[in-house]
C-alpha cells in the first residue's frame, strides 16, 4: 500500500503491478518458462556487455548455446576479433596464459594434425596420378611401336 500526502488530504493508493521481484536462482522446470527466461536474460546480458565495452573500452565476446540448439554470439568489435585476441594472448609467453598452455598446445596440435592429414591425402592423390600417367605412357609406347618386327 502506498500513502500519498498532499497539503490538504491524505489518500491511499494501491500498486497495480507486482514490480520487480527478487527471484530464487534455480533450474526452471517448465520448458516454456525456461525459453522465455533465456531470451530475456540473453538480451540483458548482451546489453550489459555492450555497456561494459563502451564505458571501459574493453573487448568482450559471449557465445551462448540455447536449449533449442541455436547459438547466439555477442562481440565488440566482433566475436572473431575478441576470440582471436584471447587465443593469441594465451600463446605468447609471459602473457598470463600459462594456465591455458595445454589448451593452446592442444589447439595447435589439432591444427597441425589437420594440415598433416590434408597433405597425406594430397600425396596419395599425386601417387595415384603418377601411376596413371605411367600406365598411359606404357600403353602409348606399346601401340606406337611394332612389337612383332613385321607388318
């Protein structure tokens, strides 16, 4: 109940809305309520991240994966730029990324393994191409010369 005082009279007014309430932080069971809450909190989170970037000049990247298997990303300037700066800082010695050293080396190892597999595939394709060319040469040589010596 809200009491409003004027110079002449005192009146009682009731609030018509519930206003902002403190909610208990726990898993939301109802799927529909969960999706609505996700959408609202995601928008609020991205808004706060944007404000942080503007006020402090920082780079922020947020990647959120929803229950509906959709991915939402926020990045200032872009998500890719912020993630690249993060990963590059982790790779530089003395940058405070020593705790991420295993992660960075694993990522580099994956990149090298992928490159290695691609090169192996190319090598196999080149070997097959070489064999095919040699077979074609042998075939052409056999038809081009008279093998029996007579006509």
